[in-house]
C-alpha cells in the first residue's frame, strides 16, 4: 500500500465536483486500500477521493466501531439539526463549526459495485456528511457558523 499526498487548500481540485465511478476493478480496490493507509497515517477518520487528487465519487470513513466505503453515494438527511465542530485533513490548523444532522441514510455502492443502504447515527453520521460534501467540492470553511484557528494545538 502507498501513502498518498493529501491536497490542501487552496488547491482548486478540492472545490470541484466529482464524477461517478463506472469501473469496479482492481485499480479501484488499490485506490481504496491506499486511501485507508493515507487516512490512518494522518490519524483522520474520513477521507474523500478528491483529497488525494482523484475526482471520483468515493469516500471512506472509520470510527472505533465502524468502517464505511461509499461509492456513488446518495444521502438522506434525517434526525435533529446540530452544530458540529470539525477539522479536515485538507485544511490544516482550522476547526470549523458547521450545521449537520444527527442521522443520515446512506445509499451507495461498495467496492464490488453492489448497492447498499444503511442508516448511521452520531459520529459516523457526521463524518459521512463531511466526506459527502467533499464530493461536490464543498468544504467546512465554505459556510461555517464559526472558524477557530488551532495552529500549534493539533
Ligand atoms: Ni475533509
């Protein structure tokens, strides 16, 4: 596996919309493996393909209890509105408070091209919303409720 370079702002790739994945092959599996390696190395809990320069509708997330690979995802926003304080591997030294929902229903394809649909709550619901936004070129600094500079703290 390979640790990939994570693009940071103001790289314009981070603001672009991603295209659907149409080919589910060994190369795609390799990209996903490399993304997990990269995310773990950066101590992140989510990573979207455009962050490693690949404009594909693909993201991964990992919490202590769960792991998600989502390809060509669709999201249904459920649950309560909440304010979430988030960082992003592509925006070093910044935490942003953004509007999220407490629950989402994710419908996506897995690495084999098989569709799945599942409801997520709590931290995983929030990470999924964050990564989903990356696929449409939306960052936590685009319309934040608050921005905190944490340079030196993390
Ligand atoms: Ni991010």
